[in-house]
C-alpha cells in the first residue's frame, strides 16, 4: 500500500504539471472509483470538468486538488492506486478507471488494479487548529472525507506533544497506535517498523509504558526515515507502486528491518525477527529493541 513517502512523491511529481491547469475533459469508467460520489461516475465527471486546479495538497496518505469551484478533488490510492501522467492521450491503461485531460495537453490517469482506491469531489470544513490543512495546501480548510485524519510528521503544523499525550493515554501496543490515522497520520507498516527500530523500542510495548522521550524519538525517527524515502522516490516491493512517470522507488534497499526477517541486524548482527501485532506484521531486532521500560527509568523510580 502506498504510504506517506509514496503519496508525497506523487504530489511533488504532479504539482508542476497540473497546478494552474483546467480539466478540459474527464472520463470515469470505474463505478467503484466513484463510489463515494453522490450520483456516481457521471456526477464525478461533471464536478471535475472545466475546473481549474489551484493547489495540490496532502495530509497523511490523502491527496487532494484545490479547485477554483471551492471544492476539493480527493484522491485516495487505497492498496494499489496510481496516478500516471502522460504527454498526450494514449490507449487506456490496463486497470485505468478515470482520466482527466488538462488544458496544457497533459493527461492524468487513475490506475487501480485492486480497486480499493477512490476519487471524489467534496466540500471543505475548517481545520480545528486554524492552520493550513497539509503539505502544499493554501487553505486552512480540509476536505470533509479527510477531516478525521490527524496531521503527519512532515506537516508544518504537526504537534508532537499532542501525539505523545494520545499514545501515553492508551494501553494499546505502540505499533498499533503509530498506525492509527486519527492519532498520527502517514506512518504505515513499513515506516513504523523502521522508526521503532531506529528508536530502539519494541512495537508490543503499551503506549502508556513508553516514556515521553522515547515517543518523541520515535516520531523524530519516523520523520527522518520518511524524508530519506522521499529522496529516492519511496518504497516499491512490486509493480503496484510507481511514481507519476511509472517508475519505482528505491528505498527498499535501505530498509533496516522491514522485510528482512532472518537477515542480520545492520546494527548488532542478530537475526531480524517478525511477530504479528493487531493483525499486522512487526519486524524488529530482538537485541536492539527493548520490550520493557528502559533500565534508567526503572532505577530512577526506585
């Protein structure tokens, strides 16, 4: 599934080519792609056609275009969604469910093999904190369909202290809380494992038992690892994630624990292990990642 770095890579690749352009023609073939749009594909086509893109914004894994109609054109990529950009009209891609022809002649295609993704045009609601809605946004309002999504670590208005409070108030495993999009957005399975490893914290530790400085470290490491991933175009394990030019990302080569079960830890040499937490795999180093409160904290409380 595309995670924050992959969606941000797509946003950065699209923005120079679609911002300032008008949708001169729109075709939506996929009923499921338009399942959240009242009126279905025809209504979605009408809501996009002749509208100008004024900005391209992202929060977590949600991507949206600010339209001059005062609405948001929201793209959620789901498990396998791709946004492909071509120079002119070409034969329909396999699994292409929507196409937008822009006033500069470029063509934006929504391709989705597993059809969990969706497109919709919806209204905005004000951001509760009054700040701009996300990366690339020009409005302090967020699309209704993304309003439940918390800010992500790359957001200029991200408040790590608030996230730490939410995690510390929970008995759930910290790995689950990092994946909870209403606690902190954009940190998917890959980057949660990488951040926990970098911070030396095991994903099974309960939120309330993880110290404040550890949580701040985890969030800092999550930001750092996602920025490094963006620099090389995100993480691709198969053909389901590609950028707007159809190219894969190369961060998989730099992963420390995710997908490396049985391989030596890059830090200590122990074998990387894998367990299941809340139905999701968790990759970790059994030596480097503590499953208990750090010893210095226990001693301080004696």
